[in-house]
C-alpha cells in the first residue's frame, strides 16, 4: 500500500505540476505579462472536471444511507460555485465588485433547482433528507473548492503551489511516519489509522515544504512559513477526518477504488477542500 501510494502520488504530483505550470505560462503568470490576461483558465477547468467524479463518489456514499444526490443539479451547482472567482474576471464591473452577491445567487438558484428536481422525481418523499445531503454536497465540493480557484486568481501560481504542496506534504508525512512508527492513536473513533507520530511527521513535512516555497518564491517570511506549515498540517488532517466521518457513516473504506493506494478523487482532495478557505485568509493576511 505504501509503495503504491508513493508511486501514484509522485505521478499525480508531476501531472499536477505540468498542468499548473502550463496554466501559468498560458496566462502570463510566469512572465511580466501576467496582469494582462485572465488568470487560471486551465486550473479552473481542472477543478471543474474534478467536480464530476467527486459528486459521483458523494452520490455513492449517500446511497449507502438511502439518500439521493441529484447528480445533474449537484454537478452543475458545484462547478458554478467552484469557478465563480474565475468567471468574475469576465463579469461587468458592478458584478465583479460584489462577488458575494454572485455566489449567493448561485446558491439560491441551486436550492430552488433542488426542490424542483425533488418534486418532479420523488414528490414529497424524503424532501428533508435529500435536499439536505445535496446542499452538503454542493457546499462541500463547490464552495470549498472555489477557494482553491480564488487562491490561484487573487494571489498567483506560486501561492497555489505552496498551498497544495504543504497540504499534500503533510498527508505524505502523516501516512509514511504513521505507517512506520504510529502507536498512539490520533482519532480512533473516526480514523483508527491516524496516530500522533503520523501527526508529527505531517507537521515536519509541512514546515519543510512551506519554508522551501517561502524562501525560493518570496511568498512570505520564514517565521510566517513556519506558522503556515504548522497550522496547515493540522487543518489538512482535519479535512481528511471530515471525509472519514462521512465514509464511516456510509460504512465505506474509500470513496472509490479508482486510484491505487488512495481510493477515489474525494480521498485525494479532502484535505485541500477544508484547508482552502483558511489558506486564502492566510495569504490575504500576508499580502497586507
């Protein structure tokens, strides 16, 4: 398992780097022309595409509890929320200056679409349960991933890479050290495999990655990078625990079995989703 996780982790890292670097080259983020183009087109497309299998995996988890995710509505709503910051680059000034209204409108129309879909397909049977799980799914995958796109658009290519690599370095550190040396359980009721030894590995790996990006890319000071690495090692693991709660409730080990050593798309992005809003706030604080 560890061998497969490391192998496919490296392959996905190389692929992600290629996509993001090409995205930066395409919109000029890697050159002085970066402010002349709309930022993050390829990355935005990647996030939108990932929303499709992620919603299908959420639907599978929900079905295990006899809940129905309205896949067409959930996918469209998630993509609209996830890409909202990118789309606002093309919006008229009066809309671009009020992004919160744009997001709220998407949420309102998504909610109405859920009621319409429920009525046409299931009537009044399971309204609270079905609409509730759909709202959770849309907010979890759409709203939270929207902050990843916002980091790319508002702060830049290197900040996005720093965020992703710090979180995933923490994941790798936690899994590797926890597998080899883990004895003291971190959260036995939710995720019995997590340990405090693994958490220490996550913190060490995250701080090293954060300092590396801070020094080489001049994103923030070294002390701030240490704080960033320490905090997001824990926040990333909390994101992983959030998905573990849903899987445990659905009595599923993984959200899917598509990626050897990892499981499904949700198992890969879970730590990033919960951490993204906090990372956005941290980068905002650093850029004051």
